[in-house]
C-alpha cells in the first residue's frame, strides 16, 4: 500500500500536485492558476465548480514489505 504525504496549505504554485475538494469530492491533481481560473489535470478549466485547496503532495511512502 502506498501513502501520500500532504502538507496542509492554501497556497500552491504552478505545477504543484494538490489535494482539492471539488463538488464535495476529494481529488489529487496537478495545479495551474491563470487569469482567475483553476486549471487542473489535462487543462480542465474548473470555473463552474466549487474548488477548495486542502494541501499539496510533498512525498510518497511506499510500503515494500507487502
């Protein structure tokens, strides 16, 4: 089993991988912000969605004993 290590923050920089709540669902996606719009994963522009930034991925712990 793998574990993501998330740093709780409201501030992300371009190309960070963030943890977001979008329409009441958690999503981990690459982040861009341009001209007042969130642009996440595959250039999907999220303008009509309620987006909240939870944090950013700062590492991965991989359990190799399984």
